[in-house]
C-alpha cells in the first residue's frame, strides 16, 4: 500500500484489495473511493480531522495526487472508516495489517516510506511539470525526512529549455506581468486564452470548502514551460502556480493576440 510520507495511505490501493477480498460480492462501483469520499459521514469525519490538524501541513487528512500513478491519500482514521464501509471482515483484516506494519522494524518502515516518497515525487513532478527549483526543494525535504546528509545542490537552474547560456531567468506571476505591460486582461482571462493555445491546463484537487469539494488550479503544460515554470503555490502546497519568464513574456503576448 503506497504512502505519502508518514501519515497518509493510498485509498485506491485499498480499493483494489477490497475488490479481491474473499466473499466480497458488491459491485466494483459501490467500492469506489469517489463513492466513499462523497458520503456525508465521510465529509463530516474529514471536517473533524481537519480541525484537529489545522496548522500542521504534514497532517492533512486527504491529499490528492494527480496523474496516472497518483491517487487519494488519506490518514489512518479514514483508512479504517473505508475498511468498515466495505465490511466488518475486511475492516478486521486492515486493522491487523496496520498492527503488523507498525510492529515491523523501523529500518524497513523508513526505507519503504523513502521509496514511496521518491515515486510520488517523480510522478508529481512529471505530471505537473514542476520547475527544477521546486523539484529540488521537494528532494531536499525528502532527504531531511530520511535523515540523509545534505548532498543536494543549494539551488537549481530555472530557464527555458532552449536558453543558450544555461542561466536562471527571473520570473513573475501572471497578474504582475499583465500589470507591468499595461494589458487590460485579468489573469483568469489570460489563462483561458493560454489554455486554447495548449500553454496551460486546469487541474483539480480535493478541497473541503470548495464547491463539490473540487478546487481547480492552473498548471503550465510541457509546451508552456518554454514561457515559464510551475512552482508550488504559496496558498496551498497541493497546487501549482505558474510563474512566467520576464524575457519571454513579449513573445507570449504576441501569441495571445492570435486567440479569438
């Protein structure tokens, strides 16, 4: 069962186990993580857990990782709740498995967590087109959690792939650049125009306070990385926030003029 650092477990992996459980006759749809997460009882439990963990960024009850190898990662309490939702027999099996996991040797547990962290980080970096500096920051945090020596570089180069000198380029938020160039467009309007050009795309994550519990955010595509970089959003570490190279912004504006 995959983990997200120390406290979150992949509910999608548990769903696969439930489908294979002996004596389980429910339809596959009735076991889906989505169906479980939308239940009023589950939402109420998530709300209580979020109140308990407010201010602790490493104890988020629900974390959604995008991409083919992603999934919904939840805290232990929600793992137990999902297992009980499946059946008492499956719940008992999950509880005993967790007991065995926590009674295993610390060396094995830490090693598994590090491997899971690396896999998740590589998947997220590829799916979200994270900048070199954002990836470096994540690797540095992972290294610290693992208790490894500080072997990573202090900084990373963030520049367009075709930059001739290999030096980092200054970046700004879209709102700041639109204001700087006197463009009478809101950032949201500009993002929708860039989406038509394949430069950005909208992604989603779980949010307790958002409509239908879905929070949308913008992310640069592989094509868009010629004009900027994806950084971790200051507002929420589970989102990206595009920043654009100042040197490439005039070129980007010319492309926006072609959108109708």
